[in-house]
C-alpha cells in the first residue's frame, strides 16, 4: 500500500472510530431520559407517576422531531437560520454520504431533549399535558437552538458571538442545563405552588416523594449517562476521554458528599434526597469545565455545587416561595451557572487562579447572564401565552385526584393507589 493510500485508510479509520464513539456517547445520553423520569417520578407522588413518564417520553419524541425539522438548522446552519445548509429536512442534505452529519445530529438531538426534560420536574404534579407538549416543541425548535448557536455554532456550519468572545462551555452547563433550569424557573413561577405546599402562615410544607429508591436509581442512571454527556462532547475517539471522565466523576462524588454534610448541618440528619441532588449538582457544574480544569479544580467545583444546591433549594422554597418538587432550578439553573462561571476561575489555560486575569471570568459571566435573560425572559412569555390560551394548570379537583387518572385515565400502581387531598 502506498503512502497516500495508507494515509487515507488511517483517516477513514479515525473517522469511523469517531462516529462509533460519538454514537455510543449519544446512546448513553439518551439513557439519561430514563434517569430523569425515575428521579422525577420518585421525588413526586404516586398519583402522578404515569403523567411524569408520559411527559419524559413525549418531550424526547416531540423534541426529536422539532429539532430535526427546525432546531438543528437554526443552531448549526451556515447562517444560523432556518435555511442553513445543515438544516436537514428544511435545509436539505445528501442522505447518501453524510455519515458524520447524521452522527452529529443524533448527538445534538439528545442534548436538546435533555434541556426540554429538565423543565418537567419543576412543573410536576399540576401541569396540563397539552400545555407541556406545546412548550416542548418551542424549547427544542427555537429557545434552546438559538442560544446554542451563540455558544456552539461553529461546531456545525455557523459561528456564534459568545464563542467568538472566547466563551467556554464544553458540554453544556449553561447551553443545556442552565437554559433548562431558567425555563423551569419561569414555568414554576407562572404555575404557582401545588395545593398544600404552603400553609396559611406562608411557611413551606414538605410533600414527600413516593419512592426514594426510584429516585436513587434515576440518579445513578444519570451519573452513568454523564460519561457520555461530558467525554462524548469531544466527538473524537482520542486520549482526552479518560481525563474528562475523571474530572466528571470527581465533581459528582464531591458534590454528593458535601451536599450530605450540608444537609446534615441544617436538618440534623444526612438527607438522602439532598445527597442525591448533590451528585447531580456536581455533574451539572463540571459539565462546562470538564475539559479545561484539573482534578483538584473539579473537586472544588463539585464541592461548592454540593453546598450550593442545598442552600438554593432552601432559598427558593422558603424565601422565593416557588414550588420546585425535584429541585430542578437549583440543580440545573443555579449549579449550571456556577459551573460555567467557575471555568473563569479554574481553567488551566486562562483561568484567574492560573494567572489568566479577569478576561475569561468576564466572558463566562456574560454567557451566564445572557442565558438567564434569554431563557427566563422567553420562558415567561411562553408559559403566560400557554396559560391564557390552552391553559397551563389543571383544575383543583384534577390536581387533588392526581394527573394519572384525570389526564391519562389510568394508574401507575393499579389496585394500590392511595389518593390524598393535599
């Protein structure tokens, strides 16, 4: 074999390896849908479990179609517009010779679906199913892709203004998680709290989830899937995968430990639900900087996220009086913002603590603030529009009976259902 043929064979082999690795990572991220479904179902009441499973099924299904027809072209097209050259169904593509394009599409599709499904948890137990379907379409077709184009557009045929400034969000602490978290905040605010959440004195009352074992299973599934989420964002079958897996794991482990001790201080007991959310908080926080920080940096980032999630849950619940049944705003919005900001502190190349000055920190802060303004602002408009058209919240009677029966005409635990009036 001559040198040119050998080089071409080597390039093709690397391309095929990249495709295989990126597809495997995409499949791991897809499995995170099961994790989100289990976490949300476990942290909420049994009378709403079917509704939660349906929402997690449909936001991925509808989101996949919306992202295919519109979102992907808007996010990665040559002009970051509807008719971008990578717009697939709208922009057109060579279906016979686009192996990498399709690989990239499935990888980005599962990310878009993750942003949509985050919102479900904060709005659980009182949202109309038809309203949920509508906002899943808008999030995957427009809100997520537009911000994504600003931060990641150059991964396709475009280029975004944030990434041109040097904004770093390797796997989506802000692009995916904070966007989902701030949308969740807007949704929970417009919806209002569940019946019985706040007493006459305004103090919050605990509404325990029906199955903490299920929630724990969901967290372990999400932790497992994150090894596709972060290392998979290389989209290259190369040596960096193991290092990114280590920073990811260290942050998650530290987040769980610190959240456990922080909750222990406040409640005098090691709270399992807080420890589980602490692991997720560490994972969300390290997602932006998993490629850029050291092992020690990831431990610090994850540890701060573990404490932050406990404090944030308490603040949102008791001070803001916003009812978020699973802590989605704290885990994804707040800790996603922290992790993105932390890149400006801990990035080995350009971070403040490594002699990089304030430039990277300022760019990271700009990205965080822009994400909040974009997602929360449009989220309020979207949810208010749904509220005053098809309706966003179920009736009092439907909420008390449970959404499984009122919305879907079935029970998750047939013959074992216990209805409550709070």
